[in-house]
C-alpha cells in the first residue's frame, strides 16, 4: 500500500514537472515570437524614417527619345531598385523638351543615381530632396502639366507652400484646373506642381490669381508609373 502511494506520488510529481516544462517551453516560444515581431516592426519604422522623397531630372536631347523609351528604362529601374532600397513611384516625360522627371523614395540621393546608372546608364542631371504635399485625385480630364517655381535658396518653406497650395485649390475651379500634388525643395527654393488643366496658361492664371507666385516654367508631360 505504501509502495503504491509512493508510486502515485512519484507519478504526480513527474506529471507536474512535465506540465511545468511544457509551460516554460510555450512561454519561451511566445517570448521569441514577440521579440521577432517587435524587432521587425522597429526595423521597418527605422527604414521608413530614414527614407525621403526625391525628384530627379534627366535632361537629354530634345526629341531624342520617346515615351516608350522611358517606359522601358523605367522597367529596368524597377528591376534594380531593391539592391539599394530605392522605390520609384512615378515619372513624367516631356519629349519635346527632352526632360524626364522621376519621383522616388530612398535613403540618400546617391542611391538613386547609382540605381539609374546600373539599370540603364542614364544618370540624372539633378536630384532634389523634396517634401511632398497632400495628393488629390487624378481624374484623367485635361492635359497634364508640371510647373516649376524658382524662388531662390532659403526663400521658401514647406509650410508656406502648403498655404499657397490651399489658395490654388480654392481658385482652380475658375480655370478648370485640378492640382494633383506638389513637391518642395527648401534648400534650392524650387517648388514643383503637378496639375491637370486645359492649357499651360490656365495653370499660370490660377497661380497668379491665387497668390501671385507665377511659375518660371510650365511643361506639358505624359505620366508613367
């Protein structure tokens, strides 16, 4: 009887020990999973914080390329971009002027230049680190224009441009214009605006009536993604 009691006690202790081991194992697995999840989230947040918008400009021979040529080069960019953690978002082409504008996100400007160089050899002439505005819907009605304000180094802030953009939005209906987005480089004092409009003149009149800041250049472009 005593031997059976001792055996039952031993079995109970063994069972409790196994339960404790299993609980410890489960807790360890959950802790590892939580650690990996937090680490992954923090890494993603860090990467996101380090990235910024860039607008790079390719200046080539007017009429020396077509939109289809740029579309092919862009596909090569997309195939290469992950090597340097670059993300090409969109591009705009003015065949007549020989200009291509590319919008991307990256850690630094040199990563963009190196990606273009490896992908197809067409290195941008200029790369601007920019602050993006609040995007509006692209309707597909009307022509597409990029207008450029050259206000001079240190003469503009993203906050000031945001205020001017609100005035553009309040005025654009008078000229059948739809401002889609804008990008600001505070260091160079350049502001790039993307809009749908019936003509370049309509874009200029909207800016002039809204706040008086007339763009230095207005380009009719074709958009790609």
